[in-house]
């Protein structure tokens, strides 16, 4: 799946909804707020799915 900056995504194993902020070294960079601070991490593209598509399928 291909994501663009500002897409809302979620990890396939669950977790918070995140916003795609960029790409680096083949990884998707994401940010989210954990209730205390803004967190950021990079994931492989196949570890993520579009949160908006998942919501439409429900």
C-alpha cells in the first residue's frame, strides 16, 4: 500500500492512530500524541494500514 503525507494510519498489530509525516530509507515516518507528548517512529510500509479504509470497511 502506498501512503502520502497526512494520511492517517494504524499499525497492523493495533495501537494508536498515527499521521504519516514522511518517508526515509524505505520507512514510513509517523507521529502521534500519546496523551503526554508527541511521539514519532518509522515503520515498514507493510506493517501499516490506512485507518480511514479500515473505518469505511466497518
